[in-house]
C-alpha cells in the first residue's frame, strides 16, 4: 500500500497500460481496436480501455472488457446501436471475456468544466489510450481530495430509489446476480472514495478498497468486505440486495454527504 497510486508530488499516476494486458486478452483487445475503428470511422475521436484488462488483473472467463469511446459529436441512437452490436460481437467471439461494456461520450462533454472532476478525471487517470489522440493532454492533474470524492461518487443517495425499484422487480437468479454485481461494485468504490482523502492515495482493487475503508469504519468493515466479494463473484440472493439498498447504501450515502457534500447536478 506504500505506493498508493500517486507520483512523488501527490498527483494520480495513470493506472493501466497496454503493456500490462495479459497474453490471454491481447486478441480481444486487438479486435476491439480494429472493430471500433471500422464501426465508427471518422465519427470517433478516441477510444480507451479501462478496468481489470489494462490493469493486468483480469481473470480469463470471469472478467469483462470495458471500453470508453469518445465521439466528435453527441452520441446518437445510431451510435448507441452500433456500440451494442460491437459489444455483443466481441463478447460472442472471445470467450476469455465475460461481457463487454462500452461507454459512449462526446469530446465536448469530456473536456467540459462540469465534468472536470468526474468524467475528465476518469479518462485522465483510469483509462488507457487505445485509438486516436489522448484527451488527457487537455486535462489537469488530479489529487485524491474531497472535491474529487464529491464529484465522482457524491450521488449515491440519488441512485438508491432506482436500485430499490430494480430489486423489487427482479425475479430470476440472473437478474439478482447482475444487480448484486452492479450495486456491490458501486458501494465499494463509494466507500473507498469516502476515505480516499484521509488515506491519501488511490486503488481500483475492490478487496483493497474495502480493507482501506474498514480502517476508518471498523463497525462496517465486515459488510464492506462481503460486498467486495459479491462484486467479484455475484450472488442470486435477494436478501443480500435488500441489505444493500435498505441498510448499507443509505448509511453510506448519509455519511458521504456529511463528509464531502453532494455531487454537482448535471443539467440535462
């Protein structure tokens, strides 16, 4: 934990690189690069990898492939349909990945003042360039401070009502597993950024995130460590989900607001 993801001046070091991609995933990464370029052509400004694959921690057959595509214009329905087809094709053709997620954004949004400490930080610090000119060159350097905590995860309270609805409406084991992964991941990442300024560093490792959180909130440590396990190996237990949206989530949202405030609202 000594390195803590920062350089000698206390700024984030960009995590991940193409050099860290494990050999098992080099084929799907190469295909993602080629197929993205073909699918979007001149509409595409740049493409990035993020998550466990560029960090070198992906597990064959268990981990998903995550892509951020930045377009020259605001994404249209056609662009979103293209992303869906692209993701489905990669997922079907490469069994080493368990799902492909594609985020679509436009260049103006990424570089906007409103997104400076959320989407901008995400691209500059957590994304690995795959295609095109790297927009990180137009963004500032970042520190693990309370402003960053607020603007990245200070909207948990807004997410809870929607999660509760989805939990009530879920009925199949697969729906429960999908939800448990989504909610557990977000809770653990939010728990980490809650204590990030005090700890003074960065990690994307979910287990380490829960462990660091537990140093500051020992009374909730066991719950968060269990959530980190679910984030990696989802469960089909509705009771687990109800515990997230009725107990752990509301507590975390209240504590987050008290310490860092709420995320600045985004118009539109």
